């Protein structure tokens, strides 16, 4: 029996990981393999972990969570040969085009599921007017079979309506859904999706991403810092950063999970014992876009590294 392959895409901070967390927690998709870019963002209840290695976590509900390595093609071929999974969900990089990876849906051993793209209702209008990233975001949404309107709880009614209309304009044949993951299992388990013309069976190359306008920088050694100072620096540069994420420690055994997306900063306590598998504690990843992206990430990285 072929596993159904579905793709989850969307720009940086649009809600892809929140969606994956919800699907894993619900456990309604049966035996599901989830390929993610970063274990550090996935919330896995320790009581559900049956076994784990550096790159793979097997859950008691039948799900498998795997971290994507440099050899995506090898991972995809491996899952196409397995007969113990019903679904494979793949998270595309926030600067990647999900339609390219969608070509794998015609690879022998897979049945084509939908391309699901998350559209952030609080930020889509800004992204589509940004000369550096608008083309990428248009391609992401334009390739969707399902557009999931996310962060509706933080957006105005006008922004939600605008996001739905913009998504429908960019993907006129897509289904536009609100970000309630309970809607999705039926779509993921339903009839096969017909991939668009030009996506032929075979072994596609890994999906390229739009790295040309994006720069990233990883800051290590943030395990004995003042969390308030870290958050203050991120706040000062929130308008320039497309994304920031990581885990910082105060040197007294207290850890904090930090996220910046769509100009919004969130931080929550994280006991070390509950850190996700493979988490790089004391590390923050910074991502910026545009002509000054390199300067932005270097400036912020230097400021963060100086905090003690």
C-alpha cells in the first residue's frame, strides 16, 4: 500500500510547526511519518516517545518524526519503500517552494496528497508588498491545494478577509481553510490529489530555496545569559528580522524557548528535561531578508553574543 505524501509549506513564521504539532498531538492520521527541518521547534510529549535516535523519534501513537538532513532524497526514497506508514508529511523550508518538493508525490511508493500552505493573516499583506520576498510568497501560495489561514486569533477581521481574498487570487483552485487542524485529517486521508502538469514520476532534485535574498546566522553560547536582555535586543530589531528562534538559559538551570515571527516575540519557560529531542540549547538562529540581510544578522548576532 502506498503512503500518502503531503507537503506543508509557507513563509518563515507562518505557522507550519504549529500545524505539525497539532497533527502529531491529535494522532488522527494513523501511522504517520513527519519530516521536519528542526526538531527544536516540535513539541513532543515525553510520555508519547517510544524510542529515539539523533534524527528520529518514534511515538507510541504510531507516528514517526524525522529531522531532514542534507540528503532529503535518500529520506524520501526510504519512506517510499516502507509499508508501515499510512502518511508522510514533509515540512518545506520557510524560504522554499513547496511545488518543487511536491514532485515527489508521483514517485513510486507514494500516493499524492495535498500541498498545504500556511498564510499568516497578521503579516501576509506586508509580505506581498515586500519587494524582496513577495515573489517567493506568491509562488508558495500559488502552488497550494489547501491554503490554511493562520494566526486568526491575532488578526483583525479585515486582515483575515484580506488574506482569504489574496490567497484565492493567487491560488484560485485551492481550498481556503481557517487554521483549525481538525479540518485537515479528512483532507489528508481523502481522495488523491492530481499533481499539476509537469510534475512527473521520478526522482526529483531537492527543492531549492530562495536563499539569495535571505541570510541566516546561528549564535551559540547563550546558556548563561540574561533572558530579558536577549528579548530586548530582539525587540529592537524585530522590524528587520524575518525570523528568530532558539533556546536560551540563565545559568541557573532555567531555560527559555524564544521565537520571533511577523514582528512578534514570544518566550516561555522550558525545563531542560522537557526539551525536544535534538534541541541545541543555548542557541538562537537569526534570519533576515533584503539588501541589508547580512548586515542585520551580523549586527544582531554580535549584540546577542555580548550578553552575559
